């Protein structure tokens, strides 16, 4: 059975929502890949009694706990004091830590404030975790069944201390059997539709099924036990992916990581040595921005006005048949561009509908490859930022689908 691990975040800024707890998400990914079972994320404000109670609870139920925050020099940084009270350990002054803190200030030609002396106090028996990136050293100790590691809340410092000190310590302290994760990445389909489609696939009880919906994609995650056979993993992932059809743009975990949709399109475009010209409307330049730095994007045009597009390319705009209009614009741009492919994105709806979160717009995407047109129609809603992003991604996905079949 995998050892259990909890993540404990301290700070009023976390509890109040002023700061998003990205540390917990990052740490969870790291330790789950190592083979821990993450059982809880807990956030507590800067109240000593609450911290003491939680530390005692964790020491009785978890095998390991990583705590972030509360190691600064101010009066609301209470981690060391809370640990000392929770476990009956007096605070002791660490002269090495104090020298490191003073050196941190000296290298920046600054005088160390006296309040920073507090950061050199650790509970008796704790092992210091040196911090070369800030003034707050971390520390670790065993209490009850649980091994605790306490690190600063600053993400860069936390990550360095975890990767360089805590992670090696966890590997030597625990017998870990990392699970195997496969992520099936999709676009143009929501979680509920995915759940319904894959219900036909029998997921073994020892395989954990999960979903992660983001702005750019929805991931269907399959977490396998360490001893699960590679052949069986691939077979199950393939079965799940087959239920989702063309919505699947990548499967991570079977071979080399594939990245996001743009990375997949980039690989396909480079493999075929293709080039692309773009006309975009609803995405308002975001489609082109996502492709910045690629070798295959030769020209882009963002224009909100259909009439100006018609004038520029001498194309008659038919508002009642935007698909035909998009095809005509693609053909016209093909004549004036050196690109092999032309991707055109138009939308039905006025500028007010584009900006109104309560109104949807209809996208008309056309890809011209040589003499062949490929097309797709989508309805998208939500705030303007979501519409822009979805418009850009769905246009790129049409390109991806066509490249897969060339």
C-alpha cells in the first residue's frame, strides 16, 4: 500500500483567497508521481491554536506531510512555534542557519533586521533544510507516525528545497512504488460527454479514473498501479480513446510526452514541411499569437469587419452563408500568399455578442489545402476571453484533424 501524504498550507492570504495555492497543486503532482497517496490538502490561517491542533491530527493519521509557509520573520509566521507547542519541543537557536541568513543580506549590501533572527530558531531535534534562494531555511522532523517537512511558501524557494533536499529524503525514507499515469487529451468535448462516452469501457477497480478540465483541453486520466502491465495499460487507454474519436489530440504516458494542441500541430506541420496563412476574426489575434515562433506560420491577418475583409480580397460577403464566404476568402488569400495551407475563421454574431458572456457565437472555420476545402462549425459561449481562446483552439484543431489524415 502506498504511503499517505498530506499537504498543509499556512497563511491568511491562502485562506482568504488573496493568493492562489499553486504550491499544493505542484507538490501533489510531484509526490503522486513518486508513489505517495495524497489524502488531504489543508489550509489554515495565522492562528497558533489552529496550527497546533492540525499538526497533532496529521501526526496521528499520515505517513508524511509537507507544510508550506509560515517560516518568515514577522509575527504572523508561526510554523516553528506551532510545531514546538504541538509536539512539546523547545525552540533552539541554530548558529549555522543564522550565519546563512546574515550572509544572504550581506551579499546584497543590506543590514539584516533583527527580526530575521527568528528564522534561525528550530524545534529541538529538527533537521535544517538550507535555503540558498531566500532567508527562510526549512526543517524536517518525525512526530508520531508522520515525517514532516516544512518549507517556505515562496513557490521558487519551495520548489528548489523540495527537488534538491526533500525529494531525495523521501526516496530514502519510504518504500515507494510510483503509479503509471496516462492522460488522454481532448478538445471540443466536455467532461460530462466524455464520462457518458467512455461508460461503455470497463475500468478495472485498481485503475483510478479522473478528469481535469482546463481552458485549453480536457484530460481523462488513468492512474495504474506500479505492477500493471504495459500491454494492458496501452489496451485500456486505446479503448477509452476510441470512444472519444477525433476529439483526442494526444495521449501522454504511452510514449514521449506530446504537449498541448499547439505542440501537436507544430510537430505535424514540421513533419510534412507545410506552411500556413491565417485569417482570424473571433480569436482577435490569439490564434496567430499561439503560433508565434513556429517556422510554418507565414502570414496572418486579424480583421473584425467582414466588409473590410471583402474589400481587401475583392470577395463578396454573404452574411447568410458564412461558410461560402470563408471558402472564398481562403481561395483569395491562397492566391496572394506563399503558404501551402490557408486557415480562415469567421463567426456569426455582432461585436456585442462576442463580448457578452450570456450570448453565444457560431464559428465557421475553413482550411484550404491545395484545392480541397475542410470545414467545421461550432457554437461557443462565455466571457470574451473564453470565446477568443476557444475560437483559436478550434481553428487549430481543424488543422490538426486534417494533418492527421494527410
